[in-house]
């Protein structure tokens, strides 16, 4: 199966996803999750004995905010799908 590199996926969004709903939904979830894991990795690299507690608290806060953002994205996408369904009925 053909795999699209993250570079091509992010820099050529329209050409990569086309007009497919599922691809756009997938892309909407990729960004917050990639940022979360990238940040956790970066903070883990910075961690030492003097800042370990602070970084754990920051990671926990970031995780909760990412979960909230993902929930908001889900709500937006569900509303978008409802609008598309209504438009198709009309």
C-alpha cells in the first residue's frame, strides 16, 4: 500500500486529501496529537532532578488541554457532518 510521508501530507494538504471527508477528519486529529507527543518528548529530554515535578505537572496540563481540544474538534466535525447531511436532503 502506498504511504504518504508526513512532509508531503502537511505541505500538500489539498492534493493529498483531495475532497475526501475521512482524510480531512484524520488530518484534524493528527495535528494536536503530534504536537502533544513532540512536546512530551522535548520536555522529557529537558527533565532532571531539579525540574522533574514541574515538567510532570506541565505534561499533565498539556495532556488535559489536548484532550479538551480533541473533544472540541470532534464537536465541530459532528456539526459539519450534520450540516452536510441537511444540505444533501435539500
